[in-house]
C-alpha cells in the first residue's frame, strides 16, 4: 500500500455512522421508502427529453436556448451533490432526504406555473438543487443497508423500480403533452414527493444504521463547496455560450484552473466536500473513467433520440415516448441479471459486454433510414437499454466497492458530481457536433434541409458509438475479482 493510500485510509477510518444490522423486513421497507424520491427525479429528467421539441414550439425558442432547461438543471445538481455527504452527517439521512424532496417539489410547482423560458430555466435550477441531493443520499443509504455479499444483487434490483420511472416518464410526458400541456409534467412530482416524505418519516427515520453520532460531525469544506460548482459551470458555459472565441477560451481556462485548484485543495483538506483521495486507488480511477465514457456515449446521445424521432421522423410526443420507454424496459430487465453476474464474475465481462452493446446499438441507429419501421426503431433503442442494464449499476457498485467502506457517504456524491459534470458537457459537445454536421451536410451537394438534418443526427450517433467502443476497450483493464 502506498503512503498516500495509507493516509487516505487512516483519515477515513473514523466513521460517524453506527453500523448496526438491519432486519430483512426493515431493509425492504427502507428501500421502498427511498425509491419514490429517486424515481421522482428520474421521471422528471426523462419526461423533459421528450418535451423539448414541444417546449420549443410553445415557447418559440430554439434548442440552443432551450437546452439550458436541461443543462441548467444538471449544473444546479452539481452544486448540491457535493453537499450530500456532509449534509447527511449533520442532520441524518432521513432529514437530509426529506429536505431535498421538499426543495425539489417546490421547484416543480414553480416550473409548472412558469410563463416564459427564462422563468422555466430559473425554476429548473431550483428544482435541480433538491434533485442533486436525493440521488446520492438515497444511493449511499441503500448501499450501506445492503449485506456486503449481496451488494451487486441489491444495487441491480434497485435498478428495476429506478427504471420504471424512465420507462413511464416518456410515455406519461407524451400523453400529457397531447391532452393537456407541458406544465403537467411538473405537477406529477407533487403527489410522488408527498408520498416519499411520508414513507421516509415512517420507515427511514427510525433506522439506527443510518443515524450519525453528534460527537463526530465534521466541519463544512466551504472552499471545496465553492470551487466544485464554479468549475463545472464555467466549463459548461465555455461549450454553450455564443460569444467571441477569446471569451470562450477564458471561460474554459478559468474552469480548468479551478478544477486543478479543487484537486489540490481537496487532497489536503482533513474533511473534503468531495473525497478526491479515492482517486489514489487504481481500481477506483479505472472504474470512474470507464463510467464517464459510458455517460458520454449513453446519456449524451439519449437527449437527441427524442428530437430525431419528432423532428426528423415526425413522431408525435406519445409515439416518441413509447419508443423511448423501450430503453428503460430492457435495461430494467437486465439490471438484476447484471447485479447477479457482478457478484459472481466481477465487473470486466459486464463492462465489456455492456459498452459493446451500447456501441452496436448506436452504430445501428447511425445507419437508420428516415422511413424505418417503428418497431425496428424501438428495437434499436431497446438494445441500447440492454447495454445500459448490463454495465451501469454494475460499474457504480464496482466504484463504491473500490473505495474504503467508511468513505461511501462522501464517495457517492463524488461519483454523482462526476456524472453531472460529464453529462452536460457531453450534451453540449454532441450538440455542437450536431450543429456543425448540419451545416456541412447542407453545403454538400446543396442538400435540402430535412435530409441534411437526418444525416447530421446519424453522424452524431456514429460519434457516440465510437465513444462507447473506446470504453469497451478500456474495460479490459478493469479487475474482475471482487474486492
């Protein structure tokens, strides 16, 4: 063991959480209470992907502006995600989860009554502040409650209800867009949020296994809390702002500079807001890097599939939602299988197979004709979900197992923060690539606009397929043996 790893382990050894066993019945009830809040966030995210073309028409704004409804939300999540571990230690898991749900529901109500794109972006940011806390707090709680020899299986089983939300979100979104309006996409969060709060009070709050000792509360890393979101926002702005090149370069350099500052600060701080010292572990580094590539290929492309279906293939919102639901249905079926295989064989075969499947699915989409049958299109999206189901939760479990057990409460926000940095950057990067290819395709042989747009989307899916293929190759370096 290196000296740096020894320092990391010793600094993390004093965990304030009381690790007491939880009965089977209490464990099931706790998961049933935590899941609705996490599902609510997923429903909202997937519903927005389908709603973007309709929002663009109703609010009379281009996608370049409207994408900030998604990017602003994810950047807001990156602000509060680093707080998840510290906040849980200060007030307890149950109170932290309830507070996050309350903020998310308030933001949802404000989004539902928004009257302009500016208001919607601002209110989505408020919504994201709560959503950024819900996912890492819930994931860390489930991981801690799960028996150590069944963590892969439990995390895989968690994926089933977690993907009911993405499966139902697009369908519900398309249905609401056709019969009422986009405002109702946010109203559906209110009853779910209220139910999640009641269940958390009833079944999560009494668990001593998730309660922290008041004598071991750690001070807030204020500098880290400021540096992390600032660097994320500057990098996102550098990719999305429409201004002169020198301003873009200044934003990018400032973002990179703050990231470097954050790295050195967090590695020296006694109680960092993001446990960056986990990167000193080789397994953790490799798992995080492969996971980021997966997010780049998968989540970066998922945003463009509903646009392709509605703008190019002229699907209705409900039809696009039905096709997108195949992604969640197939991944939901494969996640528990992936969890069991992870417990038996480790991460390498799952990561290689999953990312290869994602690459093949995106490659097929890049060759799809505009008049392709709806069932064939759904099969391609479903194949994308198969790859997602095999590797996504398995990679998350591998990453958490690669870090010292007593740091899970702070490593989970780190993994979530990484995802919420990579995903908006991927969306922005692929969006810029899509716009560039549209211009190039229109210039080639004076193509008419609909054909040029179709070919540009195909080029974008091809790029995403190449990214996934690189991830599959890098997965060969992952260690298959369990920690």
